[in-house]
C-alpha cells in the first residue's frame, strides 16, 4: 500500500498545518454606490425582456399593458441588477405620472 503512514493525533495538533490548500469561505462583495449609474428613462424603456410571459417585449410595452409586472420585476428579481434598476426607473416614472396599478385578478 502506498501513501503516508498514519499520523499520531497528538503530533498532528502540534505540527505544521497539513491541509492541501487554504480554506475558503463565502465571497462577500460590496457595491460602491458612487460607481452605480442609474439608467435613463429611455434606456429603461427600450430594455427587452428575455424571460416570462412578456418575453421579447420592451419594458415600455409591458408598462403600457400591465404595469404591475414592472413592480413585480423591481421587487422580485434578484439575479439581474441592471434589469431591476431599469424596472425601478420605470416604476418611478409611473408613480410620477400617477398611473394607478392594481393587482391583476386571476382569470377563472
């Protein structure tokens, strides 16, 4: 049998660290808020969705058809920061224009 002989635990505790590599933990990133650029309203409106029932639609088209979906994107999506920021810009515009948004009633 090849390999190293067993190490006495008392010797192991006092000896050098025998790990093959340095232990790694979770990576924590912080976002420098001074470097985050909010998109313009026009940039936000021309963003095309790549998922969901409005796949292929721009955020402007979605805001006209179903503005509550914009609120859903802004509050639910977590993996696409740019999309969330663009949805929040549009939601702010909808608020400024006084567009009323009621949750859609499920169709039977």
